[in-house]
C-alpha cells in the first residue's frame, strides 16, 4: 500500500484525549509490503479504568497495575514510527491520544497519518457504514480479540490484504497517496466535501445524526475556520466531541463580519446547539434601575428582561445574565464604595446597618451621611455599568459589501435592536416602515456598542435614516 507504514491501535480509559489515558498499544510496522516488526503492550494509565471500559475491552485495573507507564513505552513506539506513516482505523482518535501523551513528555510528535475509515469510503463508496465491525462483517473477518489493541490491528491488516487482492497494489497505493495529500485531519465520517465550503464571511452549522445542529460558529473565512476545528481537536475536549459526532456542515454566507456576528447570535438563540454556551438565550437577563429620588427606598430596583425597554437604556445599569449575578455585583459595589446595604435593598431593618457597625458604610442609615451625598456616590459608582443611550434620532443602517462575491447587506437597527438585514430597496423600505416590538438583546447591544461607540471605531458604511 505504502512504502513504509505502521498499523496502530490504542485502548484507552475513555474517549477524551485531554483527560483520558492509554491502557494498551499495538503496532505492526510494514516495509515494502512485508511485516518487519510487531509489538504490543499494556500500559499503566495512572488513573482508574471505568467499569464500562473494562467491560468493553476486557482490560481491568489489576491487569495494568504492573504494566509500564506511557513514558516507559514511548521510546520503543517512537522507534517503530520513525520514518513511517501512522495508519489506524479512525486515525484521529489514536493520533489525538498519542499527541497528548507525548505532549506530557514534552515531545512534539510529528507523523503523517492515514485513516483506514476514509480509505474504505474511497474504495467502497456503495456502503454507508465503514466502522471496523461493519468492515469485518462485509469481508468475513473474525477475531476473538475485538476491542483489544493487537486484535484490532490484525483485523485492519487482514482487510488491507483483501483490498489489495481486490483492487491491486498500484490502485491501493494511488488511493492511499491521494488521502495522504488531502485534508487527512478531517473526521472520517464527515460527508460534506470541505472544498465545497466557500472561504467567505458567514456562519457555519455542524450537524450530527439529529435534526438540530451540534455547533454554530462564524468567520470571515468559512472554510479556514471549519478546518481549524479539526486541526486542534486533539487538545480540546469540546473539539474532539464535535469531531466524533459531526456528519455534515451547512453554511450561510454574509457580506461581512458584522452580518456573521448578528446571524450567529440569532441562530444560536433559535436553535440552541448543544456545544454553544455563550450566545444561548438568557431568559433571566436583568438590570438595575436607579430611583429618581435620593431619599427613595430601595434606591435601585431589578428589572427583568421582559421589562427592559430599549428606549430607556440610559437609566439602567448592567445588564446581568441572572438575578444572582446582579445581586453579587451590587454587594461587591456596596463593599468597595462604602454604600449602605439598607438603602440599596440588600439588607432589611432600621437603624445602623451591619456594614456601618464594622466600618464599611459611611452612615446614611444613622444620619452620618446625607441622602444627597450617598446618592451622588452611588451614581458615580454605577457609572461604569450604565447602559448607553441610542446615539441616533431614529433608525440607522450599516452597509457591508464583499467585493469577491459582490454581495451587499444592509443591517437596519433602532435603539440597539437589529430590525432586519436587507438586500434591495423593497426590503429596505419594508424595514423602515415596519413597527415591530424592540426586543433588547445583550449580544446585539455589545456588537453595536463596539462598532459605533468605542473610541477609534470605524463608522464606515453607516447610513442615517432621519
């Protein structure tokens, strides 16, 4: 198949290469079509093997107790891999574990890889399943050591021998070299051709077997960003899980980064992908509203997301993703600025508050500070958290144009709310005349704030509809 390659298989304590460890290694080195070395060993992982893994592999804690550690087995493994292509069934899994194990030894493993799952897809495209069990069933292969490292290596070698007899050495070699020259880091089960993804701005959606996406992301270069997920998965648990579950990729192009940010935030909230966390809908979004009178009690009241009005943001402070976060922030502010917890509604009762008794309140509660002085200090303390007033008299648009695709998007906003993204005059007129409810969205607010009000921010593409 190739001039020099090593067929390898690992057994591990789990599927996460960052946290789990190797329990068994088997490797067979082939040179010029002949086997020149064979090696297998149990490995002491240094952690307990979960019971379901013990049941799957037959490897238990007692079996590995006296086995060499990975650092002891590493020199022989490196010798076997020297100058060879690493071949494995779902090679990303084995390569990811090896990379992490060698990283712990401060060794940078650099080796070409070939996935026999992808090779099977190339050779037998008429079949949907290319797992080792499916291949064994189709080709009449049998082993009593399934899910043991050497047993699985022998099954891969037996299948390669059958494929060589069926297709010939030259054809198998050509196909293997094509895979080596392509994006070998891609998940073996990925059905979407990576070349079909444009390298333009937009949003990408990763799908597994189910109807809802696993993950939604955005980039100004879609194809490059998608590829980056599969080049760093060996060192990130989330990336590895995505790589194991992904089946297809969908995408939606935009004219620029702003459109991609807005679309990503909206789709994540609508579709709730399992591996997106930051942009998910926050039903408990809230902010503090400062009372108008220095003598009012409490001086601040918590306003929930349903009561937030985009037109009155400049009288609100925050926002916070939960009531608990808002209260923690207010308590911290009170302690730092010696504000009265009673006046803020953080403490009940009358007379001297507890903070004043321990010297952490300047005495509003007992007449040592006037309400006006305390109110002014509270305003100053809250200033950094004050939400910004909408800096325009009405609706505005931000125009984005991608010269490569000749696509133009106009994003229409009012009071920090994204009303629409339009592409022609009719859609623009409808967006300007429409009177939809202005629902405050924290992510949109932050994106626009950075775009419009941060010192040095570019106002290029801004259209005022006044």
